[in-house]
């Protein structure tokens, strides 16, 4: 697969964090493991989606918008009789285009793994209408990742460090959310 310089850079900069996050999330081979995953997803995505909803994206994104699955996460939590835990971390609104790009790269990139996660969820009796709406919504929306990739590929990056820092910060934010949900499950 041929990646643009921006995508190559972000993949390289976040590779170890991405690998660590994948290892942490695991395979959720049981309902309780899935519930920990869902709690982590809520802790990760809901605050970031609130930031996106409260701000205008930079003009460089045009009419394109990231896929927001927060309402699906809330419905999934309700299906499984879970309540979202208060978020103990907050993420400030990105200040520059590169900051937005780095954050959204992580959010949109999660749709790539959603197809595998959807199969795992289905094996647990969860579906696009019960308990795993957010995963199935992401898995069906690969076209949004492709559109975002096109935007990313055409963007002129002025501050590569800000781009990297934002993507790394977002991966760490996700890691802490999933780690916290797993600690609660084990407690």
C-alpha cells in the first residue's frame, strides 16, 4: 500500500503507541471483556467527540466531518445496562490545523480495525442493533476514512511537530481510557 508523506509520517510516529493500544484492547473474547472495551471506548471517544462538536474544524477540512459514534456508544452502554464513568481526563480543543489533523487521524483510523472488532462482537451475540452499534457504524463507514485520507494527503503541513504531538497525545488519551476501564474490570 502506498502512503502519502503525511500518512507515512503519522504511522511511523505513532507505531509503538498504536501497537501498545492494540495489545491493551486485546480480543474481548468474553462479554465482560467487551464491556471493559466499551467503557474504554466511551472514555476515549465521548470527550473527543464533544470537543469536535463544540468547535468548527479548520477550513482545510472543507465540508468533510469525522464520523461521530458517541450516540451509538451511549445506546450500547444502555443495552448492556452500563453507565458511562465520569471522565477523569480532559482533552483541550486543538488550536491549529495540524493539531486537529493528528487527533482526527487517530479517531478516524479506528474505523480500519472496526471490521475485525465487529466480527468479534458478533461472536458474543452483539450486533449493529444491540450492544455494538458504534463498532458496526465505524466498520460500515470506511468511506469516511478514505475521504479523510484524501484530505490528509492534500494538506500542506507547516508544523510537523504539532502534527506528531497531537496524534501521540490522542493515542495516549485512548490508552489511558482503555487502561482505566480494564483496571475497573479487574478491581
